[in-house]
C-alpha cells in the first residue's frame, strides 16, 4: 500500500501519478486526507481530555482525603469520559475507513510509465522474426488434436470449461518445460527453488495485493478460509511477511513451479479456444526482495532472465512497457513479454515482469535494516513469470509445426522431453 505520510506531504504529486491510471482516484486521496485530519484532531482532543481527567482525578483524591465534596468533579469526569468514548469511536471509524481506502488505492506508476490504457502500451524491444511456412499454419488446438496430446472435452467433463487435459507427449512437453525453466533459474540465474503451498491465507493474499481487489476472480475454500493461489508470487512474496531482514540477506531470489487458479471473472467468451485462457495452468515464477537502490537494475535482470528462456526456445517475442491503465494495481512498472503465435496470428503474453517498489512490502510488513543504528526500511519486491506454460506450449506447437502435422522441438528441450519431435501415434 502507499505510505500515508507521502499522501500528507505531497498530495498533488500522488494524485497526478494516480491520474495516469484513473483521474477519479484523486477523490479517494482527498477522502483519506480528510479522514486523517479528522482522526488526528480527535486524537489531540482525546489526549487533552485524558490529561485533564488525570489532573482532576488527583484533585478528587485529595478532596476525599481531606473530607471535601468531590461530587461535582466526579460528575464532570463522567461527562469527560463520555466525550472520550465518543472521540475514540470517531478515531476507530476513521481508522477503519482509512485502512479500507489505503488497501484499495493502487500503486503510483513510475515516471517512465505512459498514461492511458492498453492502447498506450509501448513496444520496448523485439527479438527474432516470425516463422515462415510453405503452408497455412494451423492453430495449436488443431495441431494438438492431430497429435492426440490435448483433450479439452474430457477436461471440461471433469471440471468444466477452462481446465484442459494434456496427455502423452503433451504432458511430457509441459513437464520438460517446467524442469528446463527451473534448472535455468537455479543453475544460471541464482534463484533458490521452493516448493510452496497451493492454498494460502487471507493475510497472504492481502499482502501481495490480490485482496481485496481480485476476490471475485479467486477461488476460496470458505470452510478453511484458504485461497487457491492465482500465482506462486503469493506464497513466495509472503515467505518473509512480518520479518526484519539484514541488508546482508538481500537480495533474496526465489523461484517456484506451481499450478495457478483463476476464475478470470468477466472473461467469458474471450480467447477461450485451446490453451489461450484457462482457469488452471502451470507457471514457473521468479520473486525478488531487493534493496530500494537496486530495484530498477533488478527489474532489468529479472526481465532478461525471462527473455533468455524465450531466446533459447527460439520463439519470436517482443517486450512491452505497459501503460498505467494496463498495469496491475500493485505494480509500479511492468514489462510484458509476448510471443508470436503464427497459427492464431497474434501475440500471446507469456510473462509479466514487475517492480512493486515498497507497495507489497508495506502490506506484508517486509523490512530490512542496514545496521543497528539505522531505522528499518521496507524492501522492494519484484516478480516475473519465468514462464507461464499454456501459451508457451501453444507458441511452440504453432511455431514448429511441420507439413506432415508433426512438431519439431527446440534443441534445448530434447533431453527434457526425451525426443526431438512430437508425432501422431501410429
């Protein structure tokens, strides 16, 4: 969340930054500041009244010792007590509403982030070129149907639409990609692999910003008050919730494979064919805790770690700098990586790499201290998909399809999948 002290000190700057997302957020900032002023005035009065009550209590004690009449003072103190209770309720109500607004306010985009929505996203860089074919390339679901590696009807029978079943070489391809990604992140890029829970608490979902904003898009086990994770970002970022780290422990770099569960509320009928939009999918995630002075440099490193996987797979991709209106609520700056899928003739997002500055760390209370003489500071958190599997699989099937319906595999996957080509069962 944002620092309320920043709202007090530079309200215009905060409102201008948030206006890049939504000009209407200025009214929320104004409301928070109004409540904050009410709260502080009430607290000041409470402190004055409590000091007065302490003084009068001493006088009452002295009068009683000396045999004097303290009844009037006692009545007066009852009225003071009632007034303190009223002011305490004003403070409580203000605290509650401030907390609600602060949890809902998104992060302020960095200066480099363009204003506007999806149409204002900027192509930052590109790599490779589109594959060329002597035939009309097919969409991945047709390629997969011929190879008998994807069973959408039975997945729908099991769980409803959006829950695909991969089988045979399709399952091996997915497993090989996961192992390739994890081996690269741990062996080449310095990440520690974790095996994380797939159910997390409300506090964990709140810490990363999934709650309260995305409650309707998340799966909840109400009996246990546990949420199915929408991404491994949630448990990885909350690993050090409510902890004070030393500067020597930074940076912290974690990677994890997990299934991800998302209702995708409002997405009905959009990109529903094949593997383009599903409710359960596999992903390898990267999460970093960084010193604030290194977060920009760390974002470039993180993004390059994701890009290098696409390059080793030989997939044509581009990097987008997202506009403020298309950036997730918790993010301060996001690069999206999109691969070209020739069968569907469009770009598919396979990774989002984001710096959250101290927004998530404030929510999750993750701090560090450089030395015992310095005050604790909030770390900066970053994450990136490294990579999301469904659309990578789709891009591989479409990019490497052959005239006979088989699919060549990138050389880097041969040892992971156990073959150099996927062919239809005879």
